[in-house]
C-alpha cells in the first residue's frame, strides 16, 4: 500500500506496475529521513538502515541516522 493518508491516493497510483524503483546509496547525508524519487510510495531498507517508520504525511524515517554507504530501495 502506498504511503499517504487513507483516501488521498488516486486509484491509478495503487497499481504497482506503474511504480519506478530506485536503489539509493547514501554518499553525504546525516539524517533520519529517507530521500527518494518524486512522491515515494514504498521503502525497503537495507541491513544498515534498520527499521523504517512513517509520519502521517508519508515521510519515512530510519531507526538510526543515515551514514555514508547505507543503501535501500524506494519506489515512486
């Protein structure tokens, strides 16, 4: 299910075959927020990122602050 408040995701965006997958490697960032392409809808953290939580607006947060070399996948 895409990130967002219930009822705010257009039906066409629920179709995963239209999502773009990105593999992210952190080079220079020290933050808990997970960046992704335009309108991220799903995150799959790598082992170094730890668990991921989301706020009500759909912003994804890593359990630990990101560091150089951390990786994860995101779909937009």
